[in-house]
C-alpha cells in the first residue's frame, strides 16, 4: 500500500511539472517574432502606422514584428493568408476597414468571412482623409475641382487602391454628394494610386493622410479638403469638406489588428493590451498623429462591435448608392 501511495504521489508530482511547463510556455508568449500581414501596399496609411506601432510593441514585448505586405485583389489574398494561418498568435493582420466592412459587399464570392474568420484584437486608430490633386495642377480649391467635373462629366478621373478600396468608396461618395460623374482608375494599392496623382496620370484621389503626407510636404500634392468634422492641427490652412461646400461630409478609415479565428483569448488580450500600451507612449502617439491617425485603442469586444456596426452600415450604403466593384 505504501509503495502504491508513493507511486501515486510521484505521478502527481510529474503531472504537476508537466502542467507547470505548459503554463510557463503559455505565459511566455511571445517566444519568437510575430508576423503582421498587411494586405495593402507598402507606404500606405495602414502600413506606415503599423510600422510605428509595432516598433514600440516589439520594444515592450521583447520580440520583433515582421511586416509582410501582400497587396492586390482588394486585400483578399493577404487577408486569406491571415484567415488560414495557425491560430497561435504568431501571424496577425493589420487591416483597414475596407477589408472587413466594404469589400464583403462588393465581391460576390468571398474566400473568407469577415465576421467569423478573424478574432478582433483592437481598432488601433482612425485614419483621417482628404482629397488631393497634383500640386502644380489647375485645381486650387475643392470648388475648382468639382466645377470642372460638373462642366465635363466623366472627363476627370481619380485613382484608388483597387476596386472596393477605401479610396474607391470615398471618392464615389464625394461624387455622389456633389452630383458629379468621375472616371475611376484602380491601381494596385493606395501608394501607387497616390503617386499617380503626383505624376499627373490622374486628376485626383481621396486618400488617407498617412499615405500622402510625404507627398504633400514635398510639394508634389495639394490637399484641397479634409473629410473631418473640424480642421486638423497638422493642416490648419486646409478647409473641411463642409467649409468647402459639401456640408457634413465626413469620411475616415481604420487601422485595425486581427488574428485568425481560434487564437487563444489570452493571446488576443495580450496583443490588445500591448497595442494600447504602445500608443500611450508619447513619442509613438505623436508619430501616429503626425501620420493622420487618431488613436483609438479599443478592446477586442469594442472592436468586434464596431466591425459589426460598420459592416451593416456599408452594406446599406453600397446598395443604396449603387457602388460596384468594376
């Protein structure tokens, strides 16, 4: 009997060691670099913001972040890579809201489900937007641009990061509100679309300010109006759309973090907490604001609720306005 009791105690002790090792492994996350897939072009607003944020997160967490840009197909390819990745916390996504809430209503056969194939981590921030034209072009104000568009329907064109991209949706909404007809020219990503305006290949674009800040500051693009309720501190001379004649017109996009469905809650919560911690660093926060990002830092639950709300909002809007991925 004593021998049996001794064996039971030994097995229990060994089992305890095993459980301790498992718990230790879980609490030690991350044990290797974390890959963030961004289904958008390098140099886009989300890409720029992600690089600033993850630099501080890496410093705080003791592990690096590897950014992989997989642009094209309205974000479908890159987002599918995230959806199909192992749910272990070592592959996550850095998305804009188009990927989660706009594209699903424009693409007939989606390869993934925006509401069920991802775990929400955090809506890191909102990216402020504006309408840009070539700096030395003929349009000095939003009124100049819209007047020319009304005078010659479909003659003026605009670039976007692809069919169903925020640039596409944003300018389609501007055209609808202003009652003008513009020709859409899709590019493979927001960055090439912005460069196309600066090069004079197209007349204009709606763009996230994080994408075009460098081009504006270098004198290659002119910012005609910002789609915010009030003027932005970094562009005090630029009017809002309301001030420029389109009353109450606002538009922005997201920088959000997601993980593959099934990623443990403890890992999702850790990443969410670390993103907020990084944003609370004064230098990081200042850099993000300089890129036109308004920090939000939601919890996973708050981000999930925001996604569902915006998903439905854009479903109705795209149907009502007849916006098509063409």
